[in-house]
C-alpha cells in the first residue's frame, strides 16, 4: 500500500503542467534522435547535460528519461522504412520490418512496433515500481567491502559487455579511472595529477567528459570517416493491423517483455542480446516460419521491439537502487544525478523519494505520449532524415560548445572538451568503447573511497573482501565474468 501512495504522489508531481511539458519535450527529442541513425540517446543526453545547471532535478531527470526510452521507440521507424537502424538494439527489427515494408506492409510493422513498445514499456514500468524499492531495502544492508566489490563488478561488466573485447573495454575503463583521479584527494585534501594547472584542481567535470566523448567525438568521427549513404525509402501504408496480425503480435509482445526485462536488471545486460533471443524464440515458435527472411514475419518485429523496450526500462533498477549503470545512456544519467549532488543507491528512495517516484510515474506518462507520437506522426519523423548530415553535426558541435562554455565560462574547458573529443575519435577509429571511460570517471572516486573505508574496517588487511560472504560472492562473480568467456571460446575451438 505504501508503494501505491508513493506512486500516486509521484503522479501528482510528474503531472504538473511544467513536468508534463518536459516529458513531452523529452519524448519528442528522443523519438527524433532514434529516427536519425548514428546519434543515439547517449549522445543526446550528453549534449544536453549542461541544462542541469539551470533546471531543477525532477524536471531534468524526467526530460532525460523521455529522451532515453523515446529513442528506443524512434529507432524502429527507420529500421522498418529504410532498413537503417537508428539504434544498435533496432538491428533485429530491421531484419523483418524492412521485408514487411518492401511487401507493402510497412503500416502493420510500424503499428506492432509502437504498440509492442507501449505494452512492454508499461509492464516493465510496473515491475520497476514493484521491485526497485525491494532491491533498495536489501541493498541498505551492504557495507563498504560489498559496495567496492559491486563497483568492481560494474567496471568489469561495462568493460566486457560494451566493448568489442574485454581488453579494449578495460583499457577504456582505466582511462576513465585516471580521469577520475585528477583533482583534490578526498581524504588528504592534496591536489594530485593536475600538472600544476589550477583549472584542474576541481577535477574533470563528468559533463565535459561525456559531451567530449559522445557529442564531439561522434560528430568529428562522422565528418572524418563516414561517407554519404543514400537509402531507398519504402512507401508508407496506413498504420493499422488486421485481426490476424493482432493475434500473432500479442503473444510475441508478452514473450519479448519476459525475455527483455531480466537483461536490463542485471549489470551485464544490454538490449541487443534479448532482441536476438526474442527473434530466435519467435522464429522457432511461429506457425508461419516461411515468412521469416522472405516476405517478413510480424512476430519478428513485435517480439524484439518488446524485448528492447522492456530491457531499456529495466536498466533503471540497477541505476536507482545500486548506482550501477548498465548502458551508455544510464552511465551519463548517473552523471546527471551527481551534478545535483544526488548519489543513486539504496538510500535514494529515502533521501530523494519525491524525485524517484516522480521519475517512475513519468515512465507511465511517457509511454502513453510515445504511443500518441509514434502512430500518427511517423511521416513527420521520417522527414528528419532529409536533414543534410553536415548541418546536423555542425548543430551538435555548436550545442556542445555553448553548453560546456556556459558551465564555467572557461576557455580552458573548451580546449579540454575538444581534446577529449579527439580522444573519442581515436577510440572509435580503433574500436575502443567510450562508455567505460564515463563509468570510470564517475564511479572511480566512489570506488576509491569505499575501498579505503573497507580497508580501515579490516585494519589494513585485504582479506576483508573475502571474509564477508556477500563481498566474497561478488568477487567470485567478477572472476567468473572475466574468465568464463575465454574458457567457453577455448572449448568451442577444441570442439
């Protein structure tokens, strides 16, 4: 009953005219970002992070959340009509959706994607409402050793899951950890790794790192290395489904939700894996297997889109309850929380209950908004693809530059922004993931503080991490995460 009362209070906060406008703006921007291939919600949120200096916390978090799941809705539009996934998680949708579009069934594909996203997003939001407070209640019992091992687990999972290889992911992570060490030591009060530059004594701003790596890095990389791509647009048909298509879609929506949600909640998730699993499941269970990869099977669009949105919504559980990001965008959302002096974790539900429940309530509101935006306005979103890429990326660079300069009115920050942007270009050029850098910069100082606290509890003995059952269990999980993929690969080679 407490959850119901808290959720109703959240709706009262999220339902104010100002917050509804922020939710609508976030959903609209997110959908547009999802439609435009190659940008993604992480770049959009990173570019808009400087608004945290001017906008109150609840409004900005509702806005960023709208961008996050709005982009997942929008990604299906170009996947179906142009065979161009706006997001990596929409790759599977493109496989069957584009086939349906080429056979004159674009409307049905777009409808099942939008409605499936709404169904999965709503069910996943209900599960977040029920389980997030429960996880937070148990997480309060964790001490410094357990928190340090949780952060080590986050480092390893983000490095392993978001990178092409574990080694490259860990390399990117250590770059971020190094950035996090710059500035004043939390315990001794001494400046470290500043090179005598006074501007660095306050440390490197997470906003600056995120904007440089994602917005500036992505734009410069596109200018330097990506050529002009022209796509053939399939004809739009009326956005509706027949009775037969409804009957084939709804079981796929439910199965996709059940597959996608668990992957979002664990710190080794990501929406790509559940979408492929959902596609394989639907192909195996379908009564029309001959349609797959030929004329296009509607189940192959419905299931993966539901899995995608369920996984995206579920990522809020580890972010809000443990302070662990499981995707690029949640890593940057973690930075947005910290800009307000708010640390996501088990105590967030007690210290900032109004913000958390308003954010959860906004998910319900945003899902309805996105359904309304996606079905009637598909034609409008597709027209965004006609924006020339030079203008698009020039606009991103202008927004990034003005936003970062507005933080401290510092020319040094601008030089640092573009230096980090060039680092982002180099990392993309050689397939190094950029998200672990942001995670390392955010969680590195926190992990250092927890490690020092744990060692003081253990009187300087490192055995404190294996003497406590929970931290020992997390250590085993970390070791397994690093070693199991290698063992499985070696076993496959022998087989």
